[in-house]
C-alpha cells in the first residue's frame, strides 16, 4: 500500500479531537491504529507520507524513553516520511532528549488544537 497521500495516525492515549476529517480535507487517506505494535506492522506494509504519533514517556524501559523510538527506527527506512508528534508538557524534558537525536517535521504539546495541525498540513502541501 504505497500512497503518497496516506497518513498513519497512531492513537495510544488520545485526549485530542478526532483529526481524521481534517486529514481527509487535505487529501490524506488516514489509516488509524490504536497501538504501537499495530503501527509497526502497518508501517512495514505501507509507505505513508505522514505519520502522526504520541510520545508516551515510559520510565520502565531500560534502553529507551518510549515506544516512539521503535516507530522511528522503522520509519527511518523511508526518509520521506514526515513525522508529527504530540507530547505531554510534563514530559518535555524527556522528549527534548529524543528531539536531539531525531528530526521531526512538527511537534505539539497537549492540548492539541486542530488549527495548528491544519497549518502543519498546509505547510506539507507547499
């Protein structure tokens, strides 16, 4: 499944509006999964233009800060993927460490505002 306008949305915790209508409005075909495990399987089968994921800090991991790092490892196989990440402000310190090692197209702290996501989608169209 290789569609240059496909978008993989990974909703683990949620807590923000359903953005699928917004993705569709901007011509994306959203594929929504609700676990990182399912996202990794989907990412191996498809080459989305955009991946929207959450940074969920997990202190119990020995060698990483979150399952987002597993996603990044798989996503790096396709350098054209634009990765958009949502994060909790209270975990900004841990997320900053990740931002130093990886390049994200955009990052947003909760609460997620549909208008700012739309501006990012518009910037991708340019």
